[in-house]
């Protein structure tokens, strides 16, 4: 069946739905195993999943050989170790932290591949590993540099999952994927049953909550998920799949906060973001297309929207007042300037959307568009006595835009990088430690602009310095720092 754009989108959405289901299971499993033994829980869960897959793929057992059985058992034991560590660890740590730490398996795979198969470690993977390790340290270490036992156990889960991924990579190309899934799930069910009796806990009568959790995780998060993943990956790329799976710890954190009362402190938030960022950096193919996507979607007008909403919601209560202010600022700042620039592009007065040509930046319509985008909402906020943080944000944005226009009279710097640096600096100044991972956007945007030939390294560095300097001045002027 040919891979079309629509099929790829549907496959990506199906995989995203699976990551949402996986993310939701952290809270559910944590609640279930707080009052029910771990290994019986896993035995019931994986017995259900195995039964479902057997109904679908019973005929595949005819092709089973001792070699295939051995391969499935090896993969299944790695999966058993991963789920055991994760489920036990959830007794002693939060669902949010467990989700982020489990996501480290994405980072560990290339490291283990280098160890076992002598694969070369890419520079971007190394950067991702460094960020993930920093995130892990922020997430798990307390002020005395001690690590929570639950976090350490879940780290064992990440290692086991990485081994599971590598073992699948070794055996799956030579096996029917459904048959391999049946064997590995059955292995987990059998191993969990054996562990239940070896540890002496047996099989206590499950409560209604436990039955619901085992059914949900066994049928939806295991049997259905394996089937959907196998089907969907035929129509999307491995990179898409890996990046979509990055969302799992994010969903785990969201469900943990909403339903388990997890507290996302500055350290937890910073650590989680660093781990996710490390996962993304290690998986992305850093080529010209990636540079184009980054340059397009981290352009100043796109960066400004989430920053405006964050600043509005930090200061303004109730939430719907913050929403009104944020939407009002966006409506004043973006539609008319963007329509003016689009018109100039259509009639050929400017050569590209991002105004890489220095002389085109100084044409009347681009200058008016830039000034309208920052001055109209700023004047409205001052007249209407809007939120102080929004006034600060727009004041700095106006300073960045005007300074860039003045510099453009003789030279040019990267407005993309300047805007990213200003936004990241303002976020860190207002939010604190939890926002420090936002600073990583600056070198990423700088790389994209250099990769596309839009700016030289010197122009991106000076753009970043100008953005950070204006952020510091605005924060001090508004007594934020």
C-alpha cells in the first residue's frame, strides 16, 4: 500500500493517541499498585494482552520455531524487567518524574548501540545525552545530592526499555511482528506469575480499581498499542515515530498534575524539559529541511504568541481575564502586519517572508509592519492599564525591533535569534529556574539561520547578545529582578 501524505498524518495521529494512553497509565498504575502487589498486577495485565493478541494471531503460531521462541523470550524478559522496575518505582516516586525518567530510554539506545554494535555516536546524540543527564540530575537529586530510591528504580526501567528496543531491532527483521508480540507479552505474563509465587505474595483478590487498571493497561495500553504501533509505522518514518513518543513523558506529567496532585516544582519542570529536549535533539535529522522548519516556526511572530499567553496567565487572575488580555494583544499585534507583508511578498516587493535581504527590511511597508506589530498593542496596554508583565514584554519587543531597524541601516543581525534570546531571557527572569531550558532555543535558532545562509555566525551571536541585553534591561526597569 503506497504511503501518502494523508496516510502519514493518520498514522502520526494514531501514534500520538497511543502516547497519550501510555502517559495516562502512570497515574493509574501508581494508584493500583499502592494497594495491590506489583507482580500479580503485571501477570493479570499481560495475560489479558496476550489473550487478545492470540485471538487475532493464533494461526501465526504454526510458524513458531525454537529459534523464534528463544528470540521472543529474550525480548520479553527485557520488557518484563522494564515494566517491573517502572511499576515498583511508581510506589516511591511521582507519576510525573517516572514519566520523564522512563523517557531516557530514547537517549540510552544510541549509547548501548555504540557499546554493543560499535556504532558511531553522532554529535547531536552526544548533545542530547548531556542535556538528558543534566535534566536527570535536576529531576532526581535533592539539595544534599541524594537520589530518591523510586527515581533510581525507574532509571533501571529506562535501561531495560533501551535493551528491549535494541533486542527488537536485532530480532524483529527476521520474525513476524505479531508473533514476536505474542511471545514477548506471554513471557512477561509467565515471568510475572512466577515472580508472584517466588516472592510469596501469590494472587490476592483484585479490587474493582485494580481490575479496571489491569484491563485498561492490558487491553488498551498493551494489546491495542502494540497493534496500532505495528500498523501505523508502515505509513510514517522512524524519526516521526521517535519524536511522537517524546510526548509520552509530557502526557504523564500532565496527568500526574491533574489527577495525582503532583507538584511540578522549578527543579522538576526544568529537569523534565531538559530530558525531553535531549530526546528531541538526539532523534532529529539535522539537515536543511530541519533548519527550514525551525526557522519558519520559531520566527518572531510565532515565538511571541506562547510568550504573550504565558505572561498574561502568570500575572492575571481569573484565568478568563488573562485569556482576554492575551487574545487582545495577539489580535492587535499580528493580523494586519502579517497581511501587509504577505501582500508585499505576493506583488514581488520583497523576495522572502523572513526579509533576509537587508535593503528589503528598510522598505516602507516592512518598517511600518514591524512597528505596528509592537507599538499598537503596547499603546493599548498602557492606555487600558493592562498587565504589567505584558507591558514589559511588549516594551522589550519594541526595543528589539527598533534596535534591529537602526542596525539594518548599516549592517544586519539575526532578528530571529534576537527575538528568541529576548523571549527566553524574559521567561527565565519572570519564572526562574524552571524556564532555563528555554535558553536552548537560542543556539537552535542560530544554527537554523546559519544553515540556511540567512546570517553569518557573527550576526547570530550579536543578535543573541542584543536580545539578552534588552531582556535584562526590561526586567530591571520593571523591577522583576
